[in-house]
C-alpha cells in the first residue's frame, strides 16, 4: 500500500430479498419533495414503479418524475432534471434503475445549483463543486457500474459527441442509501446481463493492470474477479439463480466502490475508448468494453509483463511449466477472450454498429490515460482495427 | 450473497506516511474537550505523544489524559475513563495506540452516560445502547484488531475473570476518523508484530470457516489471507519494509471492518476460547489464537470438509492429485501450523503461562458458538489439552 490515501464511503447499503423493507425508514430522513428518476418501461412492467410510488405516498412525499433516461444518459436530460430540482425545491433525488439512471441523477444533483455551465465546469474542466448538492438515493435494477456506491457520473453530450465520466467526491455524490435486491435484476435481458457482467470485469481489470508493488488491493481485486467468473458461469445457465445473481450484484458494487482501488494507480484506457465508441454508436457499454479489451491487452501486456503473468496464473489458472512469461501472459489474455465468447458476447465492433469511417474519429477523440503504457491516437486506431 | 444485510461504515481513513497531516483538520470538527487515551510508554518513546499534544494545543483543545491502558483493557480503566468524560464534558475521545486502547476508548464512549452498570447491560446482556455516545477517533500504532474501523470493544472484567467482546453498531462506535501510518508500527517488538499478524489471520479464518454457499465475501477473504501471508513473510525478515508493513496494516483493517463478512455466517470459537485464555493468563491475543487454531481446526474440519479442502487449495496451494478430501484438508491445516512455526510463534499453552489446572476452568467459561460445529465444554477441553 505504497500510495497514501484518504477513504470514506458514506453509502448505506440494504442488500437482499428484503431490502425494500428499509425504503420507508430511509425516506423519512429527507424532506417532502422527491424527484423520481427512471428509464424506459421496465420498472413499470416489473411492478417496482407502483411499489415505489405507494411507499412515497405513504411517507407523505410530493413526487415529480423524470422518466425516459437513456442507457447513455444525455446532458439534455440532466439539464431537464436540474430545472425540475430548482422548480420543485427537491429534497431528494431517488434513482430507480441501473447505472445510467443513477449517473444521471448524480449529475442533476451536482448541476442544479451550479453557476455557469455544469458540463464545461464539472465534466470538461473537472472543477471542484462549489454549490449546494441535492442528496441522491438509489434502487438498483441493473448491475454493473457500481454507481449505487460511488461518486461517478458518466454523461453523454449529444451535440458535442462526447461521453465523459466525472468521479465526484464520495461524500458529495455517493448515494445516501442504495437498495439492492438481486431479484430486481432477473428481468434484465440476457444481453444486458452479460454486458453488465463484463462492465464489472472490466472495472476490476482497469484497476488491476497498473503498478509494480505487492498491494493488498490487487489480491482483493483477484478475489472479486474469481467470484465474478464463478457466478457469471452459473447465471448464464439460469438467469434466476439467486446465489449467482446476488454474487454478481455484490461483485459489481465492491468492484467500483473505491475500496479495491485504494493505494492503486489505475488504467481506464479501455473505458476511455469505449466511451467514444458509445458516443458514435448505441453499443451497450459492457459489450463495447469486452470487444476492446482483448486487442487492448494484447497491445499493452509487454509493458506490464509481470502483472499479466500473475493475472494468467491467478485468474485463469494458466500452468506456467515450460513456458516463457510472454506465453503465459498471452494465454491469460486468450482465456479472457474465451470467457467473453462463452458469455455469448460479440467479438467485433462491426457487430455493434461501428463503421470503418468511425474508427479514426473514435481514436482521435479518445482520452489517453493508460496504465503500464499511454497509447497514442495511432495505437488506439490499431487496437480498434484489430477488433473491427 | 444469500443472507440479507445492511451495511454502512462511517470511518474516514487517512492512510500512509503523510496521514498525520490530516489530524488538525479532523480535530477542528469537534468541540474543545479531548480525552487522550493511550497505553504504556511506547508512544512517548517514539515521539508520537509530543506530536499529538502539540497538534491538540495548536487546535486550542483542552486535554485530559487516561494513560496506562493494558493489553487486555480492564473494566476498571473503562470506568475511570467514563468518569473523566463526565467530569470534563469530553467532546472527543482520541485513542492513540493499538486495538486495546481503541477498544477501551469505545467502551468509555458507550458507558460514560449509561444508566445502570454498563458491564452488565452492554457486555453481558448485549442490550441496545440508549444513552448519548461520545465520538471516538484513533491514531493507530499497532495493527491487528481493526478496532480503527469497526464497532468492537473487548473488555476484561478482572474481578469476574471474564473477557467479553461486544460489537456495537458501526454508526455509533466506529471511530469518526482513524490515522494509519505504517511507520508507527515499526517500533512494535517482533513478538507483538507476529501476534498482530496472527490476530488478523484468525479474523479472516473465523469469518471464512462457515457457510456452504459460493459467496463473494469468501473470495475476498481469500484475497486478504494471501496478501497477508505474502506481507508477513517479508516483514519477518525486515520489520521496516514499508510495503510489507503497510500491507499488513491494511489487511488488518479490511479483515475486520465488516465488509468481508457481509452475507456470511461466521465462527469465532477460536476467539471465544482465547478470550478465556486471556482472562487467566497474560498471553498476547494473537499468540493465543495461533496456538488454539491448529487443534481447533483439526477437531472441526470434518464438519465443513468442502471448505477446508478449498482453503487448503486456494490459500496453501495444496495439490489435490491422488488425495482424498480428508487428506487435502489436513494438509491445509498442517500448512497453517507450519506458517505459525515460520513466524516464530510458540506452539503450546504451557509456553504462554497456562497451567494444567486452568484448562477445565477455561473450557467451562468459554462461550460456545462455532461455525460448522458448536463444541461442548468437553470438546473445548480436548482442544486445549491437544495444545497444552
């Protein structure tokens, strides 16, 4: 744990089949005006919308709604939410949905009382938040982003064709409480489920593939990866396997609630590339990550060879006998590729709506950060072509 | 994650060589009257006492001191602290030391305004705390108990010859902030260092050896165990290896800040036996745990065979080929025994001051909880005799 850190995560988690029983008690801690943020029709189909509205009414709340949040939440929706917060003097933003809905809600919370243009100040320039912030809480129906227990808010500016993630301080932005009932995730289509699984897996790898020290967080990241692989293999067979779905849900929350990143430098280049893929196509986030990961790691493994050897052995149980480190590392990446195929995830950008013309635009607009190696635009283009 | 849970850990952690830089800012959040709790002379020898006093004075605090806390903190010391809190209208109890000092401080915080006898109400009967609680903060100088980020308070009632642990709710008892500088642990004698290491290892095993499901927390516990073994082997060679000592410190905090226990049933029988050993002898806590663990696990492994097989393979890399599950499990426990010897820890109760006459008294007074199996008094006696 060579790098100093300060850590506090204030989110209260209610997890399990009975988690919703805590909603009323939590709501009582906040004022009367609630902005209810959600996506398309799924929470109505599953009956959750009615259940939430009933509890809100029983608690005497005034409810204003912001429905229709996209899977890549748009800045225009954020601005509409911010307007509603000001107009109705909202005391709590209650996000019911997946990471997009919660990310959008956090963006609204940060922006409602911002002086100036929130996009420029908070997403483009990364300024400190200097205005009052409305508390956010969440009821999770789709797992992956860990937005339920972190300060992240990824927003797409549709006019600028930019998808930017901002990680706000946990004490400001992390939900005050989050309700996690794994059964709520049953109704997510299989394609979205595996997208979520790979989003989680990518979060773990982005945190893992950096640093040269023997850091506790790396061991915990390995534990979370192994738990996820085991659970994913069960969930793909039976989407209503409670044990598997609950494990996936908790792997996700632990995977990006910051506790496994402590004292770590990190990578996040795969996410940077995928964000721009998401700005040009409607590709599901986790699917895009899966497609990009394999050529990305094949490109950068030689810069962090020791770590890719460790990954191959500890995560994919690659036997080291009679092999060079290069061979071991590449077998680990191949095992990752095989796992992606096993999950039924597409392997090419073509299949998710990218065209050849888009590739240079995506490469150019991608933020270059990197872990063991910071890629150039040319290298990103090479990676994109390798999975086109 | 089959068992429902609610989780929130409010402690803010400042970790690393620069952690003390945050002390003044943290102190400013509390009122002027501080009870400074510490142990014997070590914090004075290392210069930490002077540094803390200087910062307290610079922040304009009034300081009253409670020095001399034992390694098994005594109820009489707790009562003395409670009296000081009332007399001086203490706003914050600042614990500077190891787990004993922090445990005692939490006990004081819970007891100062308790109506009736705190020992009977909160430790013996486990009643809910219904009185105002004074906030606690900590500066850690010895690692092991994770008291710096949990609600536990283990107190010894010297007249009753009882050592009882009470886990108070995190939001009430967990320190508001904790300062963790691994360099502060360098001065701890080697014997105390390995005692701390085995205390951590025991916490992880007590949480691990229970349950039949495929739970994320088990994978994370395995990660923490592997990190600890790696770091312990480096620290035993060089006590001032910052990477090793910082990893041990964070393994400890993660090992019992409740996050790796989520959705787990647990065991804790080894701790129950050791607590009574501690009531009869002055044995260092972690040393007692190490001595008791091996015969305890040899006694109970057959009740949770699958888990002991997993432990042998994942933690000690026991090769499964051509072996029965029994053989694999027992090889894992032997590897644990070998690790204890490698750390230079005594292997018998005799070496830590127990007499043969004490054994039935310890067995009789031990709380029986258990994970895969709840032992009888006769079985506890058998376990004690096996390591006498």
